[in-house]
């Protein structure tokens, strides 16, 4: 899946950015916290998406018509 490759690349980039912030001696701890919090949130979301896609790749839906979640959605 191409999406997995993109997510893995994004995770690596976020990890590199977090490490750079950690090693930056010119920033105070509060500045580091402010800059790292959004990155860590994004990393958490990407990790969950990666796990979900890996699960779907390894365990594809068994229904012949695909996902039926749309049948229960109310359109306004």
C-alpha cells in the first residue's frame, strides 16, 4: 500500500524534527514543549492510522459487497 509508505515517511520526518528540538540548546523547556506538543499529537494520529491500515491489509473485509457502514449513515 502506497499510503503506508507515506505514513512511514511522515513518521520518520516527525521523529527527526522532535529529536532536533530535543537537542536544540537555544530553546527553553517551555518553548520545546510548545513546539513538540503538536508534533507528538500528529505522530500519535499517524501511528494509529498506520496500525489501522496494517490491520486492514492483513485482514481484508470478508463481505463481498465491501463495507456497509454507508448503509447506516443518515444523509441530510
